[in-house]
C-alpha cells in the first residue's frame, strides 16, 4: 500500500490538474509546523513562475477541489501561497485502525530488486576491531531495511582471507613449529583434523609477524613467498590456511552474533581467485590494461574529473594481485551468482578512491550492465574523546569484544544500582546488561548520519534519557508493563477512536510518517532518519502517558482505544528495533 503522504499527494495533484495547473505541483509533505497543520503543499509557490500567476491565486484556485474532500477537517491557504491540510479525526482513526490490522503495520514495499550488501570486511586472523564495528552495524541495518521493504538481499561478509597477512602467519608459525607436517613439501598423508592453532595463537601470531616483517626484510620476503605459494595451491599451506579460516570464522561469528549481525554468505577474497584469470582476459580483450614499470595497470580517469584519478593497479611486477583486482573479480562472481541490480559496499569513507576506481573499471570492462548500481556506502570514523580514531588507553587498536564487554560492564553497574536489580537473578542481570550495552553502542553510532565522524561516549550512550538505545528499550519495557497491568485488570486494547487530544493526534500522525521515513532511509542508505522517528514516537508516547491516566480512565471505550494506541506504538517500535537487530530486555 502506498503511504498516506503519497496518497495525499495523489489527491492534491488531481486538485491542481482539475484547476488547470501542472499536476506535478501537488507534492505533499508533513508539515514543519505541526501547531498549524499536519500536511502542507508548497506547489503554488513553485507554480507561480510556470503559470505566471501569483502563488495565492493558484492556491485559492486549487482550494475548492480539496475542501469538499471529507478526509480533511480543514484545508486553508496561508500567505505567500501554502496549502495547509488537517485531516479529520475520523479519518485519522480509520487510518490508525488499518495500521493496527496489518501484520506489517501498513508499511510500504519498494519495487523488488536484488541487492548484494558487502559489509563487515574483517580480516582473517586479525581480531575484529572498532573500525569493523561501523561496517557491521550500519551494514546489518541497511540489509534488514532493504529486506523489510521487500527486496531480495544477500549479505556477504567479504572476508579478507587472501592477502599478505596469510603468508605472514604461515611464516611466523613456521618459526615457532617448523616440524609441523604442513611445512613438509614431501608430506603425502592426510592433514590432521585438529587445528594446530587456537584463536589466541592467531591473535598473537599476527601482530608478532607484522612487527617482524617491518624490521626483518628476509622474513618479509619469506611471507610474500608463502602468500604466493598459498595462492598457487601448495597443499600444506592450503590445509593450514583452511584451519586458520575455520578458527577465525568461528570467533568472528561469536562477536558478530553479540551485535545481532549475521551474514548470508561467508565468502572471502579467496573466493574471487577463480575469477581473476577471466578478469585479466576481459581487460586484455578490451584493451583496457597496459604495462607500466612491469605493473599491469588500467586508466579510469575521465575528462570531467576535478581531482586527479590515478590508474588502477591490477598486478604488480612480481605478479601479485591487489585489492582492486580482488574487488573486480568479486564483481564477476556476484554477477554470475546473483545477477544483482545493486551492490552496496559498506566500507570506511577513506576507501572512496578505491571504490571509484573499481566501479569505473567494472563499467568500462562491462563486468556488470550499465544500469547495475555499484554504490559505496561510506562512513566516518568512531573517535575517542580526543577527536581521533578510537584507541585503547595504551594507544593500541581496541578489539571489538573488549569494547562490547566494557559497554556491558558499564550497563551492569547501572542495573545493580537500580530499583529493578532486586527482581533479577544474576543470569538475568547479565542478559539485561548485554542487551543494554549493545543497544547503547549501536544507537550511539546509528543516530549519526553515517558519513559523519562521532565521539564514542559510553556514559551518554547508556543514558535512559536522550536519543539513546536504552531510552528506546526503556520505552518499550514501560509500554509492555502497562499493557500487562491492563490485562491483569481485564482491560484490553480495543477499537481506535478519533483522537481525544493534540498529543494523541500528533502521535498517530507521527506513526503515519514512518513508511515515508523508511523509503527515504533506503533511498539515501542512511538509517539515522529511522532513529530520529523512533525517538519522536517514543517522546510522544511518553508525553501521552504523562498526560493521561490510562488505567484509571473510566470510560471503557476510551480506555480500550488508548490501550490500542500504545499497543500500536509498541508494535511499531519493536518492528523498527528489529530492523536495527536490537533486542529489548524484559525488565530494566
Ligand atoms: N578487509 C578490508 C579492510 O579491513 C575491507 C573490505 C571491504 N570490502 C570490499 N569489498 N573491499 O579494510
């Protein structure tokens, strides 16, 4: 079903056309002055130039075609030519009732597309760090939003599992345990089922190797050699690499699960490998590559470029492939496997040049159709209070699980100090703390437009007031407890009556705007607007709750209608929280 705003637009467009004006002028928006009206149309102002008439004249010509419509309580013209609309309370109640009767609260769907969302991008054997946090939570939200709106969506983690870090770890492990069968080139037996390393080994081996490679040129060469041999299929290295992958992915899945993040595909850069040869052939056939200092490169600059656009390096003189090569090969794989209409890359904005280059070359080479959308959903950095990318106290990169644990610990402290603590067992306190901590982190991030940097401020994120995850959770908990109390008193939600107060009216109109907000967020690939509407809804509910003694209301019809409204609010908040993959504790 089309959103209320779009249906009103259709009505106003008709009214413009019937008065002899351009139909397109009839676009309706939610009013920015809810004290004056609920909806407005500014088309008469735009129309003045086209029709060479004053905006007031146009608006007054259109007005009679609208005033007759009984969905409106009033339609008025305000200088310099706004058309202001207020819906009738009966119509508002009907719309609210329709919403309540619908499983998905009458929220819209979009024209169905197949969309691949590439997000996460963790590197095997390196721990997840806060830089991967934003990719995970923004990507998960966008994936769920696109799916909620009816699209076929494939979330792919795109593991970094094929680069130099693999050779580094192989070489480092060789230093520690040279006698492992994986290193014996003459070994012909089966490789052991058990992994020779644990996740702790991996987290130790990588930094060790990385530091060594910076000081020890020979070690670095050996690691590059090992990487190449792995990529060429040396049996022992491949077997070892599989173990690294297994151990690492199991660990990644645990961290992601805590964040409510899950992927449909656990493909990695290595899965693009079979597509590299075909890629090179296509580029060669189309004469897009040439040799420069032994490296194979491709030009992607365009005449209209305002900033320099360096060529894409496809392979270096030693034959090793680069980041861009993998991304291009992956595009061929995705086109083959999913034939997507769009591919979204949820990756740090600092990689924007990389994606510009990759997208241009992909189009030039015809890896995807001209109308396939390749989109870099860039995001800013999460900073510490010093305004610089978030670090540990020692100045190192903070691992994601440590970050989540710290949010959980802070949430737990608050719970222990609060009223509800006495009603909760230890295990329950732990569960509640985890849910609150995660919501705090997620909404602290997602309330900001993704392109913006923000400061990680746990105290602020955990507050139950303000635009925070815990505030939303708390609002739902409050509504649930109210509904439970009502049930216990045999008072059930019932038919929605025309609104009794301004707050009630405003709350319902706000609920009617959610569909438009979702469409907008999808269009912009920016979920922060959804956060804003959730906070608006929660705020209006809290005002409504404060203004009315709901359970004590003696008129049963009014009470049932009020309970119906808050049940609607609860369903809406939960449905939206689900897009954010955020749980609500039972008590808090
Ligand atoms: N692994 C990369 C990193 O840690 C991110 C990968 C992003 N996705 C992509 N298709 N390039 O920086």
